[in-house]
C-alpha cells in the first residue's frame, strides 16, 4: 500500500505542466501548500495571473496526476488562492535557469 505524504503529492504535481510556460507547476511556484491528513490531501494552489486562460485545465490535470499517484479513494481538494499574489520569486532554481533568469 502506498503511503500518502507530502513528497508523493509534490512528485505527482511535478508532472503537471503549465502549457503557456512549458514548466511544471511545482517549479513555477504555483503550489502554496500541501496538507496531508487522515481526511485526505488539501492543496493550496495559485496561477501566475487571475486571468490565466489555462487555469481550469491545469487544475484538472493536477487532479488527474494525483488520482494516478495516490491510493484509490484518497480525498483530494485543490483550493485556488490569490493571496499572496504569485511572483517570479516563487520559482525554483530550475525554473529560473529554464527562463534564463539570474538567481536571486
């Protein structure tokens, strides 16, 4: 049986790409929080912009990735949050390198 933990959830979410950026949502810094409890998994997530035209698709892809990685019947909730607003400072070093941005 697979043990659900933050690393497993983060790894699954790393498979989800933001098609406009060509980078996964974890390295883009779109995942604000992962809470694993007996009740299930709660994820706080944002988009680079509240007007992101791909938001619904990205959220659907996140649910699909989690469904594939987590044990059957694991309750998953993805909460869209906008505070604090996303900034490029949230990106990983890998994402910064990908976009050619100097490290902070």
